């Protein structure tokens, strides 16, 4: 009796840990899969912080991020349904053995601001991440040790279908969000958000003090300048970055600053308070931007000129790269310099297009979704494009979940109604045969005894 109670306690404990791990891995893998470029940027931050960026090919951060999200999501689903128990529990333990000491190092030395384990959906401090990983590591050890006690929700014969569909789903989701835009946007530049409000500091809160540092070049000599000592136009722009001078309350948007290239003036307030429409072509590094749809971009610029809308290209690239882009694409629109991280945060596409009005983000398009002449048939005031694109996160989540859950429910239905029923019939038939054999044996024995 004592051993039976102990077995029940062990089983309950193992399955609680299994669901805890499943929830963490499913959430982590999902938020990474809907934002593959965000995962790429975070892996690049890691490689740069550890001085390993030159060790890997340029495509590694993106491919690595997609594969990592697929592994995490799949491990979570496997654990939840109790399929591939040995594979899932082993992978979960390996991931936690690797991540726990890594996050301890991050907490101690802070080479990156956050680990990015839950993307932008839930930003934890490095110490919070380490504490979370300690709990998950303990759970992973228990699940690995007691993996045979995990309750299965899918039979052996159908688990391969659940496994394959899970892997297929997460890769399709990642590549769709890579080709278009993330179906869920957890960043402060979400459609419907007002950039000025995102920059506002509550009354009484101490604000952080930032400073923009510009790297300029003249006669082969590179120097750094601030806005206070910005030199004349004989200096060529090389790079810009924003540094934190004094920590305070940090609003969601704290480094949005547009420096017009032709005049060297900060036009941020003029753009964000403009009651008209403004197109922002965002290309964080213009030398790496995709120019396959440049004709559509030029058409949108011509449309904006025709209807007296503003149009700016925002980039962190140096002036010589901008000139090469102009020569290659015939671009006539004005350029502004901005912080590279800000541009990556604004839109997950290079290039990407944003439409704002009075500082409010009305719409965003990836390079593959830029509106064409068939969409821009009238003034924006008269088009749906000129209104805030209503997008409910709960509706989007429900839609994505249904795409994943409905096929799995069909699989579970087949498993319960057909596969398991057949197995029960086979077991019943075998038992009946065994009983008949025993009865026949008893009859034969009686006949032998009577004879």
C-alpha cells in the first residue's frame, strides 16, 4: 500500500512538472516563431557580446532562431500530449542545462540587457530569467527521471502524426511571419499606438538622460560628435548610436529621433505633430535592404507627392551607402538618420513601410505587402488604408490556435474512435480466445479423467 501511494505521488509530481515545462516551452517557442527577425537580432546580440560574430556565417542567427523556436515549441507540445517522451524530456533537460548557467553569467556580468527567452512578449531581467530557469531545470530533471510516468494523451500509433504536424506548423508560422510581418506585435510601435504618447514620461517620474553620438568622417579622419557640437556639412556621416547617460523612468519609446540628412536638423517633432499623413520607409541598413520591390516603393513616393503627403526614408547607414541606393533604385525621397535598434524595433522588414498621422501608427507593410496602384486609387482620407488598421490580438491568437488545434482534434478523434477502439476489440478478442482455450482445456482434462 505504501509503495502504491508513493508511486501515485511520483506520478502526480512528474506530470505537474511536465505541464509546467510544456507551458514554458510552448509559450517561448510560439512568441519566437511569430517574430523570427526578433530572434535573429537577439542571437546577433549574444554573438557580438561574446565576440563570436565572426565565427558564424551571416545567415546563422536567422536560421538558428527559427530552429530554436521550432525545437522549443515542439518539445512543449510533445510534453503536453505525452508523445515522444524520451526525446522531449531529453531535449528539455539539455536546453535547461545549457540555458541555466548561461543566464547566471548574464545576470552576473550583464553583457546583454535581457536574455530574450520570451521575445518582446514578456521581458524579464537577467536575474528573473535565471530564477525562472532554476525552477525549470529542476522540473526538467524530474521529468527526465520519471518520463515513463508521464500520462499519454495520444496512442503510439498516432503520435508520429502529432509530431510531424507540430513541426510542420511551427516552421510554416515562422516563415510566414518572416515573409510578411509578425502576426502578433509585442513592440511599442504596434499599429494603433501613438509614438508621442509612447515617449511621454509620467508627471513626477525621473527621466533617463540619453545622448546621440554621431560618427563623422573628414579627410580620412573619424570623430564622434553630439548634437551640441555637430559640425558643418563638410563632414560625412558614418554611423550613429544612442547612449544612456543617466538611468531613470524609461518610457516604451525612448530613442525615436529623426535627423534629416540634407539639412542636419532634427525633424522629429515636426513629423510626429503633423496632422497630415506621413509615409516612413524603414530600412535599418540600406546596403542590406531588399530592392526587389523598389518600383512599388517609388510608386508610393510618387503617390505621396501627388497628394501632398510627406515621405521619408529612415536608415542608420552612412551617406555613401545611401548614395549607392539612390543610384541603384532612382530614389528621390528625402533620407533621415536614426538609431539602428530603433529601426529594427519599428518594423520587422528591411525595407518596411509605415503610415502615420499625428504620431499615430495607422498601418505597416512588409516589403512583400507594399500597396500598389490598385490599392492607392484615391486620397488616403477616402481609403481604408488611411484609417487605423483594427487588429485584435485575441482574434489573431484564436485564429492561429484554431489552425493548430483543429487538425489535432481530428487526430485525437481518429485516435479515440478508431485506433483505440480497434485495440480494445483486439484485446477483448484475445481474452475471449484465452478463456475459450482454458475452458476447452478443462473439458479435455475432465474427459481424460473420466476415461
